[in-house]
């Protein structure tokens, strides 16, 4: 078993060792860089560089609201009914309100003292 394991590890390392050898020796291993992967350091340093030819990359109007979080309809302390996983409903009290990018989420307390978290407005009535 130990010999088979040693052979498996050695065989797994062969491609890595070959790659490192080629990289360190700068040998021709038959691998060519794709033109998109070649970095033109002269243009990055500003020598020659990329010339601005005009046009607009995009327009951002700071007076507009592009994304707005949906505000919760219920408040802490409100008494509601919540849908349960078995399809029934239970009375509950909202104990925490969270405003998230997925819409308002609530943590509710059930009459038996348990809490149910991440409750959506559509799960309450």
C-alpha cells in the first residue's frame, strides 16, 4: 500500500515538475502564450499609452436613485400570523426587522417562545 501510494504521489507530481523545469529553464515546452495574455508594459507605464479618441464610457447622474432598498411594511412589536413549514399558520410577534437587498426580512417570536428567522413579508398575514 505504501509503495502504491508513493507511486501515485510521484505520478501526480510529474506534470508539475515538468512545468517548473520549463519555466525555470525557459525551455521551449511547446506552449505558446495567447495574444490576449501578453502584457504590453510600455502602454501601462504611459509611454506611448492608449490614446483617448473621444466618446462616452457611460453616464452616471448623481441626482438619480438607481437602486433603492424596499422598506419593511411591519414594525417590531406588530402581531401577525406566520406560515409554518407544515402549511399551518401561527400567531407571532415581530421581534427584529432587517432591510436586505432581497427585501425586508423579519425575526418573529411564536407563542411557545421559539423564534423563526428570515421570514419574508409574503409568509406573514
